C-alpha cells in the first residue's frame, strides 16, 4: 500500500515546514491555510481518522491534545486563543485520510455553524 502524504511528511519523503517533532508526532504548516497561523499536527502512527481509533489509542489522543496546546503556546496563540479541529470523513472535510488536528489562530475566527 502506498504511503499517504502525511506519512511521507513524517518520514521526510515529502517536504513541509516543520513546527514540532518528537518520536510520536510531527506538526507542520498547512499548505492551504484557513487562518493566519494554521498548523497540522499528526501522529506518526498511521490512523485513518477518529472513526478508526480504539481504546489502545486513548493515551496517544490525550498526548496529541497536550502537544497541540504546547505548539499553540510556542507560536504565541495562548493569550488570544486558538481553535483545534479534527475532521472525520469526507462529509466533514477530511481530505487526507490520516488522523490530524488543525491548530488555527492568529486572527479572529468566526463561530462554527
């Protein structure tokens, strides 16, 4: 099976502006930003989306939220606020089928519908 683009970014086979990396996660600038600051955070473990996580992944998901909070702090979003978004499936707008969290901020974000 061919690697998805996010797996290729995690393995450095595809270019990206990396904002954070550790053994389990990598975060990079979104190539089509929806906010002044738009960072994508992914687990290096390939999970297609929220619908595919299991109890085994619960610790990973908790750590993902903590990583997002820390990344937001490093790009000065902590004071004015930021949004974390995880889309699941085509109808929700998930384009890449690798679990990922969007970290959005740097400008006023309108309310969600």
